[in-house]
C-alpha cells in the first residue's frame, strides 16, 4: 500500500483537489483496489496520471499454499527490493485471522524458529505490513467474509520494529481506512521491554502476547537469546506494569519442545510466575522446522497442559493448523532462500 503522505504529495503536484487523496486512501483500504483503474471514483485522467507516478502495492505475491482442509492459507511475497516475507490466513467458523510479518528475517535467533535461521535483513514498513492484510481481505471478499483479527506473530520480532509496528496498528485501526478494532489486534514479543512499555502507553487496547518458552533463565538463554538482555525478572516486571496500566488480559506463549521445556522444573518455575489474575498461558505444539527439536505428540501436549492446570495456571492448547503447508514463521522464505 502506498503511504498516505505519498498519495497527498502526488495529488498536490498534479494540481488535483486535496480530497482526492482521501478518496485514493479509502479506495485502497476500504475498496481494496489493487490499481488506479479500479478507483472509478476518480476522474479517468487523474487515475492515469497517478498510475504513472505511484505503484499501489509494496509487495507482490510469489507463491501460495492452502492446507488440504482449507482452513489455512499462506502466501510468500516479494518486496520491491527482492526479499521474501510471509503472511498466513487462519480460517475459523466465525473469524478470519491474518498472521503478519514485521521484519525480513529475525535478529533474535531462537534455534527452533525458521525466521531466526534466516537471520535479519531489514525492517518492514507499516505499509508493507498493511499490504499483507489487504491481500487476504481481497481474497475473502468474494466469499462474503472479511479479516476479523490481525496478529503480529509472523517473521520477525515486532517490538524490535516498534515504530512501524505501532504505525501499522494505527493504519489498521483508522476509522477512515481499514477500521479494524484495536482489540482485534495482537502483538507477540519475546520480551522487548521498551516495546512493551510503549505498547502500554500508545496502544493499550492492542492485545499483548509474550513468547515465554522457558521459565528459568538458563534454559531461556538457550531458547530465546534475547533473554540475555531482558531476563525473566525484567520481562515479568514489565508484564505486571502492562496489566496494571491496561487492565487487559496478557497472554504467554509456550512452544512445546519435548524433553527440553516440558519437565517438572519448568512447570513449577512457570507456575510461580503465572498464577496471577489476567495471565493466561497458551501451549503451542512445535511445528517441526529443524534445529534438533521434534514435534510433540498430542498426549505429550495434553499431559503438559494438565500439569500446568494442576499447578494453578490458566492454560489452553492453541490449535496450530497449517503444518502440511509449512505455515510456521519463516519456513517458506527459508526454503526459497535455500533453493
């Protein structure tokens, strides 16, 4: 999607009335136009002039996958400078959730994550994040459906790109544009404390999820290398401040890695921190992507859930569709890069 400032500049330079910029912006975000010829609210000459100056999309779809059940779809996009980024659509009976990437690759380097194995290339702009959502909104429209939720849980660490991630939230929430409710937005972080504090101040209605994965610093240092900078005590202190400031439920994510983070020591250590009002733990079965880890069985995941519940933790298993199409963050971009 074109930045609104670019639209306003182009419209002004062409000598058109300023309200034409708003019409272009709304044609992109509400009308879901992919080119200026679709913007029939504009005069033909203006459409042609703008088309000669501006390219509406910042990302181009390269490859698409759909699960056999049809409940999960994934698209690999090419950025204008030739990098690969991914977005996933999760279909549910009453909602359609888009999982958005915020960076090309990821600098955190979690060993079980394909995005981490890609390494970090660059930040994505808010407009590039918006284009991932608009792509799925266009595909849903013929079905009479719309995007109901957006989660910043794709490639990258959103709060290491906090300026653009929060700006993307603003674009998605803009009542003159896409008009998605702030409470329909979620940001997942491994615990970037300055970003959590900004979220509390600047976007308190946006949901926060903290990728925990381990409850002792020695293990979390191995699984989430950024823990060496923001240790568990610091992260949980920021989480407590966030809940006090927003009065919103805070979600914690735990990728289940059998034989690594499912032992009694981890359950006990996690329970001592998570037995608090408005804290909720989601278990996520590992979607095998290498790194020397294996996917858990259903029984292993259920056993871990029961032990967390017995320890007094509000805990559920998050369904992870899309394993058949390599829908975990970064898998397709990594495969493309390896090819």
